[in-house]
C-alpha cells in the first residue's frame, strides 16, 4: 500500500511480465510503470508526489 498524508493512495505491485514495479493509484483505473528496483521506484514516486502541485 502507498499512503499519502495517512490515506490510502494506491497499491505498488511488482509486475513480472514487465519486470518492473507498477503503481495502481486508487483514483484511476490504470497503472503507472516504474523501475525494476524498489528503492528507485519509491524515490521516484516520492519525488512526483512532492512536486505534484508545482
């Protein structure tokens, strides 16, 4: 589970077909594919969430 401000934002699941982590945000019915490295994926998601209002 991915939480933002204590609320459920979505799920982070490893997709073996794509060999990458995929974020499934709760508010949309589509996944966002990131990297095969979990730490790199987490860092990228954090960066995007921090800069979402820019």
